[in-house]
């Protein structure tokens, strides 16, 4: 893996001074590799929950295409004010507003907000709007995933995901210069999913070796909150038992000891030597 990465880095550095045909081949290869990854994504992988450390796949792919167009096709350069600008516009209208990572905050990359206006007549305007915002949050614990402990910031430890979806439509009609009628309707749906950490894990058994600390249902798994029990020092009792055993073993006569039920619990070496 390390040698492959080093080889890729070397090839990338060499490509910077390559000729036109070599650059064309490198860009075509990168294009095909990117599409090979995207072609294997399932619908669920395209729509991942919000996470502060990654970008949504669809936005990331658009950003890669925009980035290549910016530097390769649009002739980017630094102007006198040290601003990075281009001499040519994008082939896609609004691309800079959608895919420029230097202008778009991370959270806005997860938000879809589109509006379409249609001037049906000189007096009637009809519009439709769709908005979507996905979110992801994780509430950690003071001792980490393994030992858990109290959640940081209150609440319950675990992961929360979801999204808000909004659709609205409306129309505006101009009767006169002083009278305008406006009407619209909308639909909002919110989905929320939460999952406690260590759900379904029997940590009472796996960590402490004590069965029964977790219940059989998934939500009864995890780190036990409290373990109740008693502690008794049996050191003196064990010492007395060992002294009694030594005394029996050293006795010159054969000795057989049985409990009240008649079961033999101890015999000494002299008894074992008795002929059968």
C-alpha cells in the first residue's frame, strides 16, 4: 500500500511537467477511475447522513469536476489583488456558487435549496421550491467507546441522524398596480433516527465475565451502570482448611472423611494404600 501510494505521488509530480498528450491521458485516466468508483455506489451510499468530517458524495463529485474545469479549461490565474479568478466562464451556469469549496461552508454542502419560477403570463407567476437538510450528531462519553461513562454535554450517548424535507408551491397574480394576490401551500417532513452506543452488546459478560448484567433485548446491552454484590475476606477460612488437610495427610493412620449425606469428601494417603 505504501509503495503504491509513493508510485502515485511520483507519477503526479512528473505529470506537472508533461506534454499535452501526457496530461490528456492522465486526466482521462483520473476521469475513468472516478467514474468506476461512482458506478458501484448503491442508492444508500449516495445519500449518507450528515457528518462534519466528510462531504456528501454527489457534491464531492461535482466539486472534482468543477476543480478540474477551473484550472484546466477556464485558464485560472492570480490577479493584481491576489485573487484567484478565471478568464473563461464555466460550462455549467451557477457552478461557482454550488461547488467552490472556498465560498461554500461545509454545512451548506449538505443542504439542497432549489426554486423554480414560471411567468405563465404577464400577470401570473407560479413557483415551486424544494429544500433538504440532512444532519448527523454523535454524543460521546467521558471514558470513550469501550468503558462509556457519563455522556459529554448531557443527554444520552449515541448517534443521531435525520433530515428535514420541505416542498412548497404557490402563485402570484397581479390584478392591478395596487392589488396583488398571493397564495401558496407547503409540506414539511422530518425524519429522525437515534441509536444508543453499544446497543446489543453484552459487556457484562465480555468485560467482567458476569452473566446476567445485560438483558436479552438489544436496548438492554452496553456497559452496566451499577453492579451490586458483597465482598467477604475468606483468607483465614482457607488457611484453616489447608491446615486441616495437611493434618489429615500427615496422620499415620488411614483416614476417610464423609459428609452428612454419606459422600466421601477426603481421604489421606494412608487410606489410598490400603489393599482392596
